[in-house]
C-alpha cells in the first residue's frame, strides 16, 4: 500500500496526532478501502522516519 502521510515537525500538533489525522483523512477519502490492512507500525515508522512508538500512539487513537 502506498499510503502518503505528510508530517510537519514544526507544527504545534504532536507527530502522533498528525499520524492519526493523516490516516483518518485517508480512510474517509477512500484511499484506504474497507477491510484493507494498514501498514505495520514498524514499516510506517521507517517510511516516515519517526519512532515506532509515535506511530503506535497514532494507531491507538485511530482505533478508539
């Protein structure tokens, strides 16, 4: 899956919230199909150049 998320380290919004917002926007826009798996936290963290813990927090917010 080529999921493109734009993160801004200078933003006042924490990175985990940016991950959450980007994933949510992709889902609502239909770029992630129902039932389609999201990238693993490890793969997404590596792709974005951020820690896995940050991605995990974003996924946890999305799940709740």
